[in-house]
């Protein structure tokens, strides 16, 4: 079975054709349990997210702030494995028909084996991977296998990225470019970084045809509407995870993330 990069491309193109940004949600696999995590991912997709990123929990996440770190810890203590990540992808995609990516640091993929990881992700119906700590110049093996299996390779750019580096990253990637709107770790913010718009403009100035999607900091409908005014996609993670963490039980958590997804879906449509 081939991966679903074309579904991802078509989904982002359809949002653009509707004159709006895509809503991309993030939730880690195995949180609060494997079964609960699957239900949460399906809930945000059913409630308005166009795409979802399933996080592969890591014991030393360099990009993730305290909210996602807490969720990762819960998942790891629960014994989550790569097989559970693949199952989460498969069940969410099968249930919703929407594109599902994995967001992971490089070390687990390297240990697992690139060929094995890409083959299993494609078999699960995955659309690709976001690899925040894989340098482009060291990514040839990954990109070869990802392309063979129909998977997108999404790289992350930051405000500190020089123009030459932006061009290199945009040329090597596929699916979309993940623009980290600020320096530092993930987490909700009171305001969206002013650097985000400039980073999107600089990335587009490289001549890339890839959509540029902004993450890190968006947590509510107004912020989503603001980012949707200049980005092709709005990525929201910590806000969803926090809703699950704050809920007294799984049912309340699922209702909370559904509500947030619905609000954010209105935001990306410019309804602040």
C-alpha cells in the first residue's frame, strides 16, 4: 500500500480553493491511553480539523514545551510503542478519510529502521512525517524511502533560518513547510509571534510551491483567524493537549477537543 501524500496535497489545495487556511491539529499517540488517543485524534478530525499530526512520544523532546512533555510522559509510562503510533494513524485515517501524519524526532526512526518505518507508515495509510530535528543535508536516505512509499517529508523552518537555508529546506521537502512562528519550545501564547508573517513571506520568496503552515503558539479562534490571514495552514497542538490534560475524564476531554476544533475551524475561515 502506498502512503497518502496525494490526499494531503489535495486537502491543502482544496482549502486554498475555498479561500481559507487548513486547520492542522496535533495530538500525541498513547495519550491518555492508546485507545483514548485514537478517539481524541478522530474527534478533532470529525470536528473540523483538515489534517492531523500524530506525535510519537519521546523521552527528551527538544522542541516540545511542558504541556506536550507531560502528555508524552503519560504515554511513555503507559508503554506506548511505535506499533501503537501506526495503529493510531491507521484507525484515524480509516475512520475519517483525512490525511494523518506522524511528527517524530529522528532517533526513534533511525533505531527502528528507515525502510521499516516508512513501509509501515504507508501501510497504515499515513500521509508523511514531520521531522523537526533531521537536517536536510542528512535526509537523503529518509527522503528516498519516503518518496518510494508515497509519504511527505515535512521540514521545519524557524525565524532564525537564513534565506539560503530556507531555500534549501523548501526545495527538499514535500507536503508543506512547517513554519515555527517563534524561537523556543511549543506552547500556547497570549499573542501570535510577529515573526510568523515575515517567516511565511521569506519562505514563499524562495519560489517554493509548497503550502507554508504556521505552528507554535496558536490556541484560540482569534489567533487562528489572525494566522489564517497570511499562512496556508494553522497548526495547533498544545491547546488540544491541554484540553485533554485538564479534563476530569476521557469523555470530557473528547468533548473539550471537539469544541476547540470547531472554534478553530471557524477561525481558519476568517471568522474571528
